[in-house]
C-alpha cells in the first residue's frame, strides 16, 4: 500500500494528524504543513519496548548479573503482579494516549463538509472492527467454539476505545467539555470499583462484569486486563490524549508555552495518582482511575519532552530510527506476534554468533533481532509502504 494514509490510532498521515496547522479555515494563505515528528518518534519508542528492547534488557541483566543498574532496568520490562506499575505496564496505555493526541489533529478536520460527520463515524467503527479481528488473530487460532477463544485483546481495546472516544469528541467538540467528560468517566469508574466489589483479581467489579458478560477465555482467569470496564477506562485515557493534542494546536501560545503547559498538566495528573494511591490503588490489570491518571500524566511528560527536543529545538536526527518504527507500528506488532521472527533472525545471524563466546550469543541475537526488524521497516519506509487498519 504505497502512499497510503495511516490509521489515526497507531500512525500519523503526512497530510493530516501530523500537521502543525489548524484545521480551521483562514483568509490568509495556507501555511506549509509540518508533520509532528515527536509523535512518530514516541510511538516508535513505545513499540520498540515490546518488539525487542524488552528481551534485550532481560538478556543484558542475565549476562551481567553484577550490574545493579541493568537489574533495575530489566525489572521495568515486566508487569507488576497487581498493584503499582512498571514501564512495561504503560506500553499499551501509551498507544491509547497517542491515539487520542492524533485525533486532535485529524478528527474534526473535514467535519464541516457534507456528510463528513457520518463518514468519520463510519471510519472509526470500521477500523475498530478490523482491530478486534486482528486482536483475535493475535490471541491464537480462531475457533468455532467461542469458549475456546479469547475475544478481548490489546488491539480490540485500542480500536473500541478510539471509536467511542472519537464519537464523544465529534458530539462534544469543545476541548474543555472533552476533558470534563474524561474526568466524569474516571469518577464513574472509581465509584463502581469502590462500591461494587473490591480490589482483588476475583472480587473486583471488573472481574464480576467480565465473568458475566465477556464471552470466551479470560486472560486473568477470573478477569481480563482488556475487559469491558477496562475499555471504558481506556476511553477516558484517549480523551486525555485528545486534550493534550488540542493544547499542541493552540495558536495563542508559543511552542515553549505549549511544552510547559503539557508538562505541568502531566505532573499534576501523576501527582494526584500517586497521592491518592494509598486509598485508591494503582492497578493496571483492572485500569483503576488512578492508573489512568498515572498513564496520562506520564504520556504528557514524554510527549512534552519529545515535542520540545524534536519539534521545537529541531533536534531530529537521533529520533529517525524511532520514527521508522513508529510509522509502521501496527505492522511491527502483527509481524512479531504471528511469525517466529526470532527463528528467522537466528538462521540469518547464526554464523556471526559462532564467532562469539557462548555466553554472549543470546545478547548478540537480541540485538540482531532489533536490527533485522528495523531494516525491514526501513525498507518499507523508503518505499512509502505503510500498513493501516
């Protein structure tokens, strides 16, 4: 698919979501459109964490067990058993946040054209259906017996949450109202989790709803981390992403003011989450409101820093490898989920590995895995082949 437009939820097309110009019409001559490079790079870093960097971190810790810093770094690439969060717990929520940011640049761009509202809505839900089906495929072989399938998935959560949040944005439109809607959703989630069930894997309201209404296999046994109520929490996170993207578009502020505002908002959300965590635990597996606030705050932190360095200071060369991954994030995820890419990597580089000490071979293969995948994505980038949902 050469020169194809990329999906708003995982990519940014060259002519819309990455544009730094406002979608509103003006009497002045149109400004040249400049892609928001920082969002591509941040998406690439996020995807890199699950398509190679996680394995590299673990193998580094195993190869050099005396290095305390490597042990600490490796621990961040594992999920928390229940309460708290590590870097790895934020990977997929960050995709939801980034999707919301993208919608701030693309969703309302052509909303004034005849029939555009319904076309946009149809596009959102068609993409959600595609991502749900891809998520089922990633989960495992499709089965005629629904009890043998896991219907909930990361891709499904992203697709549904983006479709519903996009619908809310189209209906509400005003940024302040969108932010208020996100907070209302989080308040509703908190009310349900406090008053119906508890904060245990089997007794939470998430588990009760999933066991009652979600068909098929549940990933957590009695609950699913991408279950029904988790999707509702993800909708709020996407809306927080949208408000962040709206702040990046605000013409009355200088770029440094945009950076400062988003950074401070991220600090506020993260602080609220950490301060209240003693009473309302941060639990990624059931997407508590405190977890959503933490994920949103860290997402704002990261995007603000990337925006400052890449788009404001124009220091971009270092981010190009991340951009290559970010512009084909969906393809990278599907490829590494469905194909034994590790075996292919070992077949290609096994001769080189024989030249090394046996203790260092796993480290070499972990690094060559990332390089091989990047070279494939770079080839697609050069040919302008971008896989979309």
